[in-house]
C-alpha cells in the first residue's frame, strides 16, 4: 500500500526552453530544483508520477550524520544544517524535529563497531558519543534491560517523508521553478557533442543542462542514453502505528528501528534485513556488487519474485518518439515483506514496553537505488557535457537530500561546491568510463 503524500499540482504547459531540466521529483530532484531556482536559474522539473511518490515518501524519515560513510559525513552535516532551517526556508511544514538518534548495542562487538566509526568521524567534529550506564539510561529511559551501550547523536533529527519533498517542490516553485507531474522524460538530445534538450511525453524542451535524479529508474534511463550505470534495487518495508506514548528520540537496535511521527504514531522497520529480488541486472553487475553482497549477506536477502519477471520483460532500449517504461509504471508500489516487519515488531515490543500494545495502521515498501559502495553519484558525465547524475543514495537519500541538492546545484551552476564532491564522482566505477551502446 502506498503511504499518503501531500499532493503537488502540475503546472499546465510544458515550456519550449529552459536552463535546466531535472528528471525525477523525489527529495533529491526537488532539493536540486530549489537551490537552482534560488540562484536565479530557470528550472523545469519533470516527474513521471507524483512528487515524492516512491522512496522519498516510503523511507524511515531519519536525518542523521551518525553512521555515515566517511566520505558522506560532510554532506550529511551540510544537510542537517539545511534541514534545521527547512520549515522557514520553504514556509511549510516538513516535519523536521531534532530529538536525537541512538544506535543501541547489546554486545561488545556492536560497541566496537560503533567506536570504530566514531574514531574515524571525530575529525569532522560530529556531535556523537558512546553512552553507558547512567548516561545511557538518561538518554533512553524507556528501554528495558539488555542494552549495554548506545551511540548517541543528540543533534540528529527526523522529518516527515509525506510532507518534505512536496514542501520543497512548492518552495522551488515559489522561486520560479516549473513543476510537471505525470510527465515522463523519454530521453536526452545532444548537438555537436553537448546536451541540447530532452524529449518528454508532452514534447521537447531545449536546455543547457539535465540532472538525472530518477532514483531506482536512473540506471534504465542512463542505459538508453548509452551510459552503463552500476545500480541495483533493494526493497525496504515499513509500517506505521496509531498514536501511542513512547520515546521522542529516534532509535535502532540490531533488529528494529523506530521514529516518532508528527501524528504521535511511529514509523517502524526491520533493521539490517532488506530484500533484493534477483533481476537480469544482478547478473550484468555481478562483478561490481559481489563484494558487497558477500560482506552484507546477513543484511540483504536475495529472492526470486515478481520484480524478477517484470524486469526481464522491461524494454531497455527505445526511440524518443515511443512510449517508455516510465509511462507504463508511473509509481512503483511494491508489497512489503510482512515476515520482516513481524520480526521488528516482536523484538521492539520486548525491548520497549510502550510498544507492546501498538496498533498497526498500514504497511508499505519502497525500492532503494543502491551503488556497489553504497555511496551516491553526484557528478557530471565527463563524456556527455551538460548531463549530470544524482542517484544511488543507497537508503541515505532522504536524510542527505537537501545537501545533495545544494551540491548538485553548485555543480550545475559552476559555483564553488558546498562540500568536496570527490567521494561522489561517477568515474570511480570503471564501467562508466566509456560510452556503452548495449
């Protein structure tokens, strides 16, 4: 079941020309649109379905610096700075609050892993620390015994996925951006070796730059443009509860993760257990992803399912005057894995008495765009001037979305990047160094 999302109306008429076209209306696309529009750059955002309709409204809603890949930490810190001001910046409710986040530990091995990350992250002056004993009890008073430590970041926060992307999209429109929903981009056009426009299902738009922020659709779109982008899909499941008294802090153990919602209920997920349905891309990209699949074999559960057959039948090439897979499937709405959610619910109820009587309202699932190193791509394609990609956020996109949008806007505008973009370069993946035709 798709979670409810604040609706964003489409502008009426697609223009013949603009400066930048953004493909995708998730948190990355709308954030890029906002920061480009604030720079006075003409922006058109095209979304094949509705704003925030896929993973941007289906994620946990965490806005964290804690536990990030070392290369992502500066971007996460910039994002958190932007999140703190987002309600004011958009003049709308995004749901951002700052109650802190805690990773709870039950074993010395878990503590050692968190301590190792903290040792690497201290150079960035992150506001995280390991708590034990009375300090742990004070920060997490609602838990039963069994947790011996916790990595705590009191300045990390949360936001409401159903509200955030729509609010940012409307703010971009306030600054002059044009927003089009149910408007799939079929492909890009190049003139004299440089990008010159896009073809949408509603006509052509001439432009100087394009930002592909298509989430799990990015590999398919890039492939039709001749770029072999290494990216796979991983499914995460979530459920929400009716309002109940419980912790304000956002937290996770080894099996569960929870976040309090604005309505007083909770969004709850099974931590460290996502599902990947085997598709043809798993075989095409086996050498790229094999180390990650081996190292995370207990966290990613490989299955054969409906997506296996759907992607086998999905066209990988099309001409720009033909309907595309993006028009055939406006919104991906996969079914949640109820067995995984039951595991989270059972363990959480034992760890926190407040959750023992929880009443589930609904559950849903979303597909995450994952790269081989679980770090996103935020870069221009070197052999396709004017074509930029922001994708592969690997389940981190909501929290670092504003910072990623700010960084991409800087790159497109040719301004000084807000953070060092080196960790997000596309050419770290060898298969993307040359243009592919198949």
